[in-house]
C-alpha cells in the first residue's frame, strides 16, 4: 500500500520531528546541568543523559 501525503503535510511532519528532537535534546541538557550542579562524575552524567563527555565539558565550562 502506497501512502500519499501532500507537500505541506510532509514539511509539517519534518518540522514537528525536528521540534521533538530539539525538545529531547534540551531536556537532556537540563538534566545534565542539574547533575553537574550536584558534582556527579562526567561519566555518570553521560551514561544517563546520553550526552558526550565533550558536550558535558562544554556545559561545565559555561557554568564557570
């Protein structure tokens, strides 16, 4: 079965998908910032936030 969607709907779906991904990334960053504030090890924060050690180091520098 082939599904047809119009161009506007395809664009809307792509935008919504991007917004969801951005929201998830923001939530991971906010969680990581809280964990950094509590001085948890970067490896632990990375494990649970799914952010890279490099990204966490960047967030840590921004806090200082």
